[in-house]
């Protein structure tokens, strides 16, 4: 069986080559007026360039024509059509023992040859894995009036475990709390109140701080509850608090707090007050910004230098959430619900706002609601490359109807959703290749796209040829001397006459067309057409720009521009 199958393959392969050559037969007219390798390659994927310097004649011709027999076969600059190859496609996988084993985007890698203005579609599929790791940071406002809420959290214990297990078997949780910068005007700072800010109300509580990270990510719920139990409330002076400072630290400190690389990341903020924003720091004299994203949490979980920076702006928070692929669930007391809803106008996709009942009794329900609202959302995006147009299409409902969008809001664990990504090169690049990544907003997996720009350059430009001829008034360019204007000949040593009449078509009635039909320049009495859309000796062919048929110029109309 084995040898037979090889023969069959070869025959198929041969047929393929014949078919391929046929496609390019009779397309010499598309190629023949190209003067340089680059123009030749850019004209059409059927055009090849002979850079063998001993070759005589027009150097650009269609693949498979007789001419290329005369060109030394290892002296041709090859050319390729736009094509897509999948180079890595592991099947989807849920999470079992190995938390890094999930596969949620497929295929994982493409290799693409992309020609100018020839759009192509890649089809990719997203399927959220079951038991995908979840990292949940519980960030609590521990100002005085949150005391009953803290008591509730202390009693959650086993219900917290069962709740999280319903979401995924691979959860980690962490805990931290915030108050505000312990300085005037946010706090009372006289000696009696500095150590016990609740003194003024006749109570006792923890010394002021802006953020305390209390326990690193762990799957040990008992230890989590232990840390919660050891926490106490504190008190500040003004109505707004330092929650965004705390949030930014949670995002900046990454691995130090135990965030896993491959996980769905949530920060739950439970609060009953608003938050200080950029600019509010001025009241305390803090104007510097933590632009570099420094982690200021020490090994004991204390925020050092807390008095040093201004509060972050919502734009900065938004950027960090996106960069760190982290979502925010705000569980706000009812009187603050609309305050945080307004914050959602800026943070949009990254935030879920829920109403926290008295004493936080429904906090776990809000975790569920937030978790599912994020898991239902799938949003694809790419890095930007100048001159490359990327459009997304989605078939969210799986009924074959494609809409131009990059987000679906009905994803479910185990269900596949298809997307198409259309790529089009609108501008030639100064490089031959690029790597583009397609990403999803909340998971770390990326699809790698190796882009090869066909026609960006010719490799023969960089080849030294043996006994290479010297060009007097021009440059050696892939086998030929490319002459400066007004010069011609094999080595650009003859001055040429630029006879514009030679670039005009005269029809039977002695009617003369514009120079190069108005679509090109007359150089040494020959037309150099301005784009590949216009071809022929006088640029008189107009090739319809229809990329659905690869036969770009097969139905070209002979359009003359006539001077009457
Ligand atoms: C890519 O797919 C979309 C959606 O089906 C379609 O509208 C578009 O024309 C396709 N593009 C190409 C180059 O086929
Ligand atoms: C968190 O883990 C880091 C090491 O990864 C450790 O240095 C730090 O002390 C831990 N923090 C707390 C609050 O346990
Ligand atoms: C076109 O011009 C040529 C010479 O300029 C002349 O011989 C010929 O008769 C003309 N033809 C017509 C149709 O006018």
C-alpha cells in the first residue's frame, strides 16, 4: 500500500502544478511592461522576474512560459499568490490536572503570504474551557461602617468553598483591604487619633493605612478566613476612599501576590463609599504619579510610600485592567450603586456593578453574577500594524450569519464560537515580514500570525552576481541596470530620447490618446503605468479590482482616454 499511495500523491501533485501553470499562461501581457523586479512581483502573482544578467529581453514574464526556459532557473525571483496555511492546531482542551493545559483558541498559528490589496479571511474558533483557573481577589473597604460586613465575611467559610467550586475546580483567592491615605485631610492625624482613628467616636480600631494586602492567592479557604478574622476596621475622615490606589497595587504587584499567568482574573471590591480620583491628592500635597507602575507592597503586605503619589485616574485604571486582563466586580451598597454605574461608563467591559445588600449577605451571588457576565463575553483584538487593515466578523449564534464585530456576549463553557479575521495590506511595508497576534481580552492565549508581505522587496536586490556589470548612469537592480531619467542602454551609458508621441496610442481615425492614457509616465519613450490596475503598452488596460476572482485582468476592458 505504501509505495502506491506515494505514486498517487505525486500524480495529484503534478496535476496541481499543471493547473497552476495554466492559470498563469497567456498572462504575459500583465507582466511584460515591468521594468524592475519589484514592479514585476507586485503586478500579479503569476509574474516572475529573471535576474540572470546574461539573459536578454524582457525580464518579467508569466510563470511557465517559454521565456523562463531561457532564464537560468536559479536566476528567477519567484512569486507567490496570497495564501493561508495553518501551522499549529491543537484541539480544544478543558482543564484537568495541568492548569496550564487549557486550549481555548484554535488554530494557534498561521503562516500567511499577503499580497497588496488582496484581502483574506482566517477562521478562528473560541471555546471557553471547563474548570479554567480563576483568581479572585477580595478587596474590602474596611472603614468603620463596614464592620457588620466584615463579620459576615468571617462566617462565610464553607459556603465560600462550595460557591467557588461551582464556578471552577481551580480557584485561588486572596484578600486585602483599603481605607485611605492616613494624612490630613483624609484622616485625623493628631497623636490620639493617629494610632486609633476611631477614638473620636469612642471606639477602638486599626491604625490608618491606604491598602493592606493580607493574604496571597491560595486555594486554602480556611487560611483565607483566618486572615479575614484577624482583620479589623479603621476610620477615615472624608467620604471618599483610597480604593483605586489599592486596586492599582493589586494589578501592579502581579506575581508577588500570587496571580497566576494562565487564569481568569477578578477583583471584587466590596464598598459603601466612593473613591478618590486623580487630582484629589493635591489636597494632601501629593502630585506625583505612579507612572511606571511600581509595586509598593512589601513582604508583610503593607503599602509603603503610600503618602507619596496622587490617586490614579479612571483612564489609568482602565488601561491597567486591560493590560493585566483583569475584570472588576464592584459590590456597592445601594446608595452608591449609581455612582459605580457611572464609573462603568469609562471602564465599560472591564467592570460589573452589583448591589450589595445590608451586611453583605449576597456577596457570593454577586461573585457568581460577575463571573458569568465576564465568561459570557468574548472579545478579540489585535496589535496594530501600519498599513494592515484588520476586520473582525463574528457568527455569535452559530447560524452562519456573519456580522462585522469582534465581541459576542453569549459564550458558554464548552461551546464553540466562530470568528473570521479579514486581513488586507493597504500599504507596502518596508519589511518582508511581521508577526501579528490575535488575542482575547480575558485569557492569555494568543494566536500567532506570521505575515509575509509579497512584493515588499526582491531578494535578488541583495545578491552579488559574479562579474556584475557596472552601470554608468544608474544602479544595478536584479540583473539589469536601472537607469536615471534620460539614460538608457545595457549599462545606462546612452542618452535616450523621451519621445512622448511614442507613449500615445493612435487609432484608425488618427485620434491620439493622452500620454500613457493619462495613467503613467513616459520614460525613454515607454509608458510606466502608475499602478497595477493599469496595464498594457499605453496603460490602456483597466483591470477590474475584484479579488474574488484571482484572474485579475482576464476580463479587462480596453478603455481609451481620447482627446477629441
Ligand atoms: C470574510 O468574511 C466576511 C464574513 O463572511 C465577508 O463579508 C468578507 O467578504 C470575507 N472576505 C473575504 C476576503 O473573503
Ligand atoms: C506573598 O508572597 C511573597 C512571595 O511570593 C512573599 O514575599 C510575601 O511575604 C507574601 N505576602 C504575604 C502577605 O503573605
Ligand atoms: C492619418 O495620418 C496619416 C499620416 O499622418 C495619413 O497618411 C492618413 O491618411 C491619415 N488617416 C486618416 C484616416 O485620416
